C-alpha cells in the first residue's frame, strides 16, 4: 500500500477513533502516523489503542509509526466561590498562593514557580489568551495585575506566562510515569511538551534510553529563542501553533513556522506542523477554504508531516478529515509551483561524504531514467538525508529493523520496507531491486539508485552509491571482477 503523495499525515486517536474498524479506515484514508495523546485516557486505554495499531500494521503489511504525546506541566488557576466572574478592562486583580476560593478580586494560582519568575511588566494569559493581565507588583506568593483584556474567568482555566522562562521541568511526575509506560509498550516517537531549553530534551532522552525518538514541541517563545540548541538535541520537531499563537502575537506565528521548517530540513530532521489545521471538520464534513490553504501552505513550505488533533480524535468526521488532508497534499504536490518552491529552498550546507552521496543520488534521479532511490539503512540516517533532498522519484527505505522502519514513517517521501540482514553491498542492491519490483515502482528493465553505509553495522556512514538494473541477473552480470 503506497501513498501517492510525499508529505505524511499524523492522526490523533481518541473517542471517535477507538476501534479496529475506524483505525484501519483512517490508515486506508491516508494516516501514516498515529498520535496517542497522554493528556486523555489511562494506561489501559493507551495500551488498547497501541495494540490495535500494531494489528492494523500486521494486517496491511506496512510499517506504521506511533507517536506518544506527553502532557507536560499544566498551569491552571484555582476555583471561584460563586461561579465564574467577569473581569473588566483596567481593573486590578490578584493571583496568589492563598488556599481559599476566589472572587472578583483574586484567585489562587497554585504554582510558586510562576511567582518566582515574574517581574513587573510580565504578562499572564488566561483561558487561551482570552484574558490578558499585566503584572504591576509581585512577590514570592502573589502577583497584582492590571487587566488589559477582560472577560469571564471560571474554575481551573489554563494560564500562560509568555515573557519569562519558568523554573519548571518539561516532565511532570505524570509525564515520567507515562514516558516509561509508552516506551515499554513500544512507541516510536515521544512528543515532549513545554520545552523551554535544550536541557529539557536531554532529560527526556536520558529517561527514554533509546527506546523512542524524541520530538520537541515548539509552543513557547523561550523555545523559539533557543531553537537551534533544541533542534541539535532533538530527533524531530513539532510546530505547535496553538500555544505559540496564545503566547505570541498571532502574526508572528507564520514566519516562525516557515523558519523552523527550513531549519529542520537543513539538518535532515522531520518537522510536523500541528494544531487547528482542519478544526471546522470537528463538526462539519467540509473544511473552510482558509483551513485548506493552511494545510497547503505547510506542504509548500516543505513540512515532513501535517497533523490532525481533535478532528480525528473527537470529531464527527475523522475519516473525511484524513481524506481531505490526503487530497490537498496530492493536489499541491502535483503543482509545478510546488517543485519550484521545494527545489529553490535547497540552500543547506553540505560538508560530508554522506551529503555528497545523497546529493549525487538526487541529481542522478533528475537527469536519467532512474525510477527510485533505495536507501539501505540501519539507523535511518541515509533515508533521512535523501528525504532532505526532496527528490522527484520515490524514496524506498530498506532496513532489517522494524523499529527503524517505523520511525522513518514520519520522514517526507520515505516508503519503508523491512528486509533481511545483509553483509555485502551487492546483496543490498539485490534486496532493493526485489523490493521496488514488488512495490510496482520499477520493472526489471528499469534502473534504480542504491545508497548505503559500508560497513553496514556502523550508523551514520553513508558512503556508497550505485546505479543498478532491477533485474538480478544483470546485477550479478555487471558486478566487477
């Protein structure tokens, strides 16, 4: 089952997509990666969804990636004695640590770490930024604020603090338990929430111990400011535009999205664009034109994947949402402008032998009758580097490790196949030829490009390329000596 587009689709599972029939239907509609949201559902529910995905994978005979999204620390205000209150523009309001119910003058904010970081002039955003307050005076247990944008505030609404780096770890006690659980379960990617600094990513990596790749969610201004450092220690990135749009002026988000996508591509790490992509399809079978344009923009910019959240997890039309993304991707990628944009953005530095090999593979595919670029890989590095080139022909990732095949499902344009172990490059070429014929990508008369790192058991050593026929008899006949 081979997709007719290169960008990947991530679908979140939830109450609307909780059984084998729906999950297999989402896969058939175009989902390449399934997201398990650890904010919703207990461990038994997560394990049940994981088992269903692996059954779908076995039944369709194609690797499927599973992404577990950790909740991260949740900052919320306390409760109000007499129900919701309305805060007016210009009024004064206090957040504090007092352990009693709030009113129209104050409410508990049970997070001393926030008060430790605040300074006069800092902003507090409540309920996804619908209420905005500026700190006038503050101490270790209070913040007196002036309401800049008022509205109704009610029990346990979320609080964002965009102007300071909070002395909070990205992993709560719950996250640590969830991380170990899903790693033992066998997920392929871990999405880390509330990332503010590279140390947050390193902590998660140490706890994961290689059992899953680490994907950092960029949702805070502090993370944007040190993005290169975060990217350097991450295996992938999610541009989480929902929280970014709360903590930053909304007009700042599109250029940040574009910059982050390009930086990820330059270092061959996958990037997901997420949040509110087809939000109207939670309740409608048709998206808005603006939403379709939003998805298309992310694809034109070169994102590896686009993501559905509530649309597939809790919406009324989960399959239609995936199908819509699939259709938009096919249409965009068939547009000549798409190729112009993608090819014009190949401005990353190339300094290594591996860079030269994958660049040559792409050039050969563009200037000859090559039908596919086949990457024999153990760690996934070779396939990731070829995907960075965004070639016009299919990329086939061949690996003896199902774990590597699953992780590569998130990379642009890579179709994965699990093959037997080989110890000679000639046998890798034979394996590649068989695989592309089985996928109907080439006939015995066609040519393919095969890349690999030799010796095979050393990750990250892409150092060999061969243009080969798809007929095994010809492969051996052309073998030197």
